[in-house]
């Protein structure tokens, strides 16, 4: 977006047939547009699913892209997203910021283990391509891609990791944690993590860092903010992680900054690559991809904070963040469809997660769970949490329920104020690892279900 969002808009209006039709159907003449913010928003229903796939691409040609990816379908039907090598090279810069500044992969030989699922889904092959682009540009990175095959990951790491200065695991947080919990001798491998797809707590970062013998959680565990629609939009930096950790124990300051005491994912982004806006507490972005998108509404709850505003806020509250590039911040809570409503309170998976990460609980659970608001025979609503046990372990469901309740009361003011005291203790069911009904192996996990 060398000419800014307006330059991208004019280019897309001139070259993408579907976008020209989209504007014409709304009586918009591209030549007459002077205010980017007045352009209509796009979303999957009004744009992507309404026009033939080739028309969404430049010059109306699907064969102008060299790869097809498919979204995971976490919010509905899977969606097809054409891509190109140009997209990968552009987004590889976000990986580069992590591998360069956090991992010193220019100076250290690095084994990158891609643990995202491989195949038509977005994560695995796209990540592999971006990391290989870094290797091509001179970084000392060698990739291996076992995907989300835990047995294969644990087979290749002992064989390959001793030949490298460090080993980087790239994958979804709960899966990477499951790999780390397998008992491999991680202290031998100088482990780093690149994560994506879910909000996790700082307690989670500390717990996993301890188990993987990661000495510096601020620099050596980095999360990406990515979507199927546009690849990686932003990434954690030492600066953003240090700020998040400062706020983790200060829900009052988190609410002042983010408008909510929940702790969102906090990343930085390049405004020359992705242009963000907000709409009623949710995020829009514009960016150039196989399917270029203008003011695309991804429905992620979150907001934007400028670098100067963020630094001033921290200093005003007695905190000096880690140094870093002066890039804007985007914070992301996730999507409202992943919440459960209980007595009018939104119950968030992030809150439940903290309850499972407490001492005495985290030892016998994997961290995976399914949150539901269900009705009993009397049509009374109950909060049900089905929790996956670690392989070969048993646990105390009553203790898990109490831990979850305590963290909900601490972190979720709606829950504390809306839910009657006698209904605040959730019903917890413990299921064995890999339970086919709740925790099937090889399927992207969903943390919520629609109440029955």
C-alpha cells in the first residue's frame, strides 16, 4: 500500500471486477470518492460469497494466483482464499520481525518445526512458505513440517534438534502445549515458540515457558494475529509482550486502556502493509492479497492504539516498556461468537483458561475444554465445562470447578454481578485425552458449543 489506503482503493476499483460491481450496486462512482472512511464495508456474506471466485481476483482471473487456501470454517462454512508468492513474501516480514529481533536467527542456526495442520487449510503451508522465504533471504533457518502429527513431531525433534543452536515450534497454542507436555527433554533444545489463532493468558505463557525450559518468555514466545482472509496482520514484539505482562495483574488499567478488564492479544502492525480501522468495537482492515480487500469487516472484537499514546499511557502509570520499533498497536479479544451467555453475562473462554492454569490444576489437565450454557430438565441454565485430562491422569472435578469459578469472579465483572451466587460454580466433567465426542484428535478444537 505504497500510496496508502486510497491508492489501494483506486487500484482495486480499477482491476477487480467484483469490487467494481459491488460499488456500482451501491451507486458509488470510484472517481468521486474522496473519503476512504465513507466507503462501504465488506464481509464474507456481502462480498466474498456473493460473486464468482475469479471476479474477486485482479483482472477477473483466478489463474493469476498460484495457490489456493481454505479457511478453517470456525465461524461457518469453509471459505476459499486464493494466494500468491507475492502475498507470502509480504507477510514473511512479520515472521522476520520475530525471528530477527526475538530469536537472532541471523546468527543462530535454527530448526523451525511447523506444527500447524498441513493441507488446504491456511496455517501450515503458508507458515512453511514464509519461513522458507526468510531462509532464502539469508537467515540460518532449516524447516521441517510434521504438521499437527504429534508422534511425528516427537520423532523428528530428537533426531534433528541437536544439530541446531535453537528449535522453534510454530503452531496453535493448545496443540503446542500438548507437544511440550509430552515429556521430551526440552532443556536440551533451546526452545522458542511462534503461536497463532487464540488468545492466551500470561499465566499460560509462563507455564509453557517453564515446561519448555524457555528462559525469556518476553522475547522467546511470540504470537501472530492472523486470519484466513489476509494471512498475518500483526505480531507480538518484546515491547507489546512487556506491556501485556504489565497489565496482566492490573485489570483496572487494562479496562482503562482496552475498555475491558479481559486481557486481549496485543500485537504491533505495519500500517504500510495493513490499514486498520474500528467499527463499533470491532476491527476492519484493508490489504492487498490474492483477493484484495477494502474495509473488510473481520468481526474481531478489538481496537487500535498509536505508539506514542501507548508509551505515554505506560509511563504515566510508572512502567517503561521494552524498546522497539515505533509501530501502532492492535488489540484483539476474539469474536463474540466464541462467548457463552449465562444469566446475561458473557462468559469468555479466556477466563476459563486461567482457571485451568492454576497450580494443582494444570498438572492433570491439557488446557482444552468445551464451554456450554445448558438447560436441565427444569429448564434451569447451568454453566457446563467439559475438561480434557492429560494422558493417563485423573483429577478432582470439584477442585477444577472451584478454580474456574474463582477466576471468573476475579476477571469477569459481569459474571460476578449478574450470576446468582448459587449458580456461579460450574458443572465440570472430566474426559480422557482424545475423547472422540469432545476432544477428537486431528480436528481444530472449538472451546464453545451452542447451549441445548
